[in-house]
């Protein structure tokens, strides 16, 4: 019987994929399956994966048309057979005891979920950064909720897809939202956390999370971000905290600020000819969703006031003046 199922999406990662597959073959815990989903790679990634599959039956490679990382992960989730599930990205690295430690943690603690330490590393800079988890051992979910937003804001650990092992039953029926290109992992876990009663934290770092890799979903230019989608994710974040009776104090302050910033960003980063439309849309949302929109700084407060009063034309004038002033400073 398979114990751990690993879901690994791959898209044009020929530079990295062989190393992570070999890391898995070297695991001291060997009772696992790795479902590799080749998401329409146009390089040699698929060929490399097929080669490893031929030599090791624990690897199952599925080739699909390119549909994005969320679609690839959903495809992999349909195939899992293990009692526990974890996600690994194709450009990351893991130590030989990674699965062994996760399995030991979840079985001995009988927790619903394990969250382990993660080490960020930058290939070009040859530098690393340890994500310092402020907990060690087993916690009830309700013990974590009062500081949930502050911990997420400071280290992002609740949103990482990697560095976690989950009981299979807690993710039954949960899917990644396809089409999201940023924070899709956090949105996924926001669906899961209400089902979690206990979490075991292990501060040891056996997972190396590559930053700024080619084709990485970590790096986005401002104009590439769908700020409306991010606003909607954070509305789900607020709903999660409300559902858990924890939308108050620091949680409320942190999430309200995030929502306010995304309302502002939707307008600020809009094409200037679309500002009036964006202002009207945000005006509707802030009143429907009861977003406080208490801005920081004069400029943000002016734009938010325009949104509240549905002054789209004025917002456009302000932002075009901002663009002109910025252009003059550059010259």
C-alpha cells in the first residue's frame, strides 16, 4: 500500500527536473509515489521525466496540454493513492530525510497536517534564507488563529504549497482554482484550513525553495498581476477568518489593510483609459463587501476617496498627473 503521494507539476524545467527526481530516489523513506504532470513542456522536461519513470516504477508521468500550474496539480490530485499527500515543485531540492521526517511527524503526532521549515535559495546569488517558523510541535488550530494573519504576513508559511504533508481525507474534493497565476496555493489552503483541527510544526529545513527560477510563478511584474483576482483571494481570506471566529484584533487589521491595498492597486495599475470603469467596479465591491478602505499616505487616500465617491474622471486626472510627474523625475 502506498503511504505518501507526491504531486509535481512540470513546465519547461529541464535545467532542474533531473536533480529533484534524483533527490526523491535518494529518499530514506521509500514508500511513496510521485505523480509528475508534464504541463505541455516544450523543452526536454518530459523526456527526462519519462527516462526516470522507466527506471523507477514509483514515478508516474502524465503528459497534458499546457493549462497552468493549478490545472497540472488538479490533474495529479485525481491520481493519488497514498494515505498522505505533499506537493513538490520541479525546480526545488529536498534533503534525503525530507519524506522520512514528514512521515514521522504526522504519524507520531497524529496531526491532520505537518508544516515544515523551508529554506529559500537564489541560484544566481548563491544565497539562502531560512524561514523561521515561530512554533515547534503539535498545536490545535484554534491556538494558531489569533496570530494567523501576522504569521502569514511575516513569513508566508501558511500559503506555501511546499513543505507540508496532509492527511489525504482533509483534501478530498478540494481543488486549485485554475486560471490563477499568483497565490493559487494560498487560495487552495484557505479551503483546507477550516477542516484542520491539529497542525504539527517542524522547524528543521529539509526543503529548498528556489526563488526567481525561469518560468517561476514567484516573479511577476506589476502589470502582469491580476489585482482583482488577488482582491478576491483576500476576500476569501477574510471569510475564512470570519468562519473561524477570528476576524478581530491583529487579524482584522492585517487583512483590512491587504484588502484596501488591492482595491487601490486595481485602479492604480489599470490602463489609464480604463480608470473610470475600474473606479466604478471597485466602488461597487467596497460597498458590497464592506471594505473599510482606510488608506495610508495622501496619494492613496485621494484615490480611495475617488473610489468611494465614484469620481472616476478625477481619479484618471490624478493618475495621469502622477504619470507625468514620474516621467519628469526620470528625465
